[in-house]
C-alpha cells in the first residue's frame, strides 16, 4: 500500500457495505486511486493496531497514510462518507458539501442508525465485492 493512495476500510461481511463499495467504483471516473480493504483483513488489522481508538468504532474508515508533511488521516462514520463524496467529485462533492453543513454529531446519529440496520438493508443477505479485472489492483486483500 505504500503508494500514498487513500484507503477505504469497509465491513467485508456486510452486503450493504459491499454495495456501497460498488457504488464508489461505479462513480469514480476521475481519480481511480482510492484503494479498498475489508475491516477483517490484515491491512485494516495493522491500521487498527496502530490506532487503538478504532477498537470501539463500528464504521467505514477513510485512511490516508502519512506523507512526510502530514500525519496519517483517519476519518470514521459520516466524516468518512463525506470524504468519499468529496473524492468522487462533481454532484457527489456538492452533495457532501451540503451535508457537511449539518453538525457532525447529528450526521453521526443518522450514520449510526443506518449502520445498526445495515445487514437488513440489502435483499438477499450478505454479498461480496466482485471487482472487474481493472479494479482488482485497487483491492488490497
């Protein structure tokens, strides 16, 4: 992962989360640099070991490695979602900017509500992310 790309950690056992990753892949037409790793994989476990405050977090995690001038960036819950929308650009960035007006505690209440019920939000039960050949290099585990 040492190329400096941002990384999105997601629940690999959650169909809603897998569909969310598919959404990002579908709408990522500009950068195509965001990488993905499941929260259950070795990369996420390494990041979580360095950041014990994440042990109590049940959330998608946006991670940017340190680059010599900036420390690692970790965003969780609605802040991570807003960063994804910013990354996607265009109308998604505008939507994220609009949502950012809402105070983070209020946004996180909504995030927590969705997260608590995420396993029931997808018909057919759990799903896995099936990247195309071109997308495979963006998945780290």
